[in-house]
C-alpha cells in the first residue's frame, strides 16, 4: 500500500486562500487536504470519513478519489476528461495534489522511476492542470513554478501542450531567462 502523501498538500492549500471564501479555505485546508488520498491509497472507507468529518467533507474526498478498480491508464484518462467538471473545491484539491506530486518528482523522486516515466507524469499532470485553469491563479502559478523546477532538475527541455489532446506534446528549448516556465 502506498504511503499517504495528502498531508504534503495541506501546506500548499493553507497558504492559497487567495480568491476563496473563508468556509472553503477552512474546509479544504483543515479536512479534505488531509483526507483526499485516504480512500484511494490508505483504504479508509467513505463511511468512516463521513462519520468523523461529516457528509460535506466525505463528498469532497470522494469527488477527488480515483477508482482503483479501473486500470491506471483509464484512471489517468478520466482525470483529464473530468477535471473541468469538478466542483471548485475539488479543482483546488486537484491543483494542490499536482503541485505536491510534481514537487516530489523534482526534489525526491522514487529511485526506481525512469526519466521516461517522469516525463510522462509531467506531460499528464500539465494536461490535467490545463483543464483546471481558471480555478485559482495563485495555485496555477505555483504549479507552473514547480513544473519548471522539475524540468530543470531532470535536465529535460521545457514541455508545452499543443492542441487539446494529452498525446500531442512538443518539446520546447529550455528558457533560462525566467524562473517560471509558463505554458505556451
């Protein structure tokens, strides 16, 4: 069983209250950010989350939880397809999750993760985040920053989406003039 990493997203969300109402910030930062992986990675039943934290939090947690019964490729496809249709709070959590994951990829990647797999994750996460754009500018900027950091740390060219399909990507030359690589 994979170690729960949702605790890592909490600091990202805790400082991202810009543009959000107080109830949303409190709910997301205090509860859902600690629980969003619980059902999927730690095998915590939805009923337990609902009993301990209430229906609202349980519903939000389930909204961002992948169905582990599906094949990995299908789960990834569904994340892309469904990203823009999630609630505002779920989109915030998805952004924080992608920031946390890409930051870990840049700073402490799993030893057995190939460069090809890292590049594929960056491509996929950028595709998901493209569908989340317009949710919270500050989080989107943080995602761009950690993605640029990951690309630099991996020594790979800057990646940019082309068109709307996750399969259509082009490699762009590294741009050293700006610390933040923006999507083109």
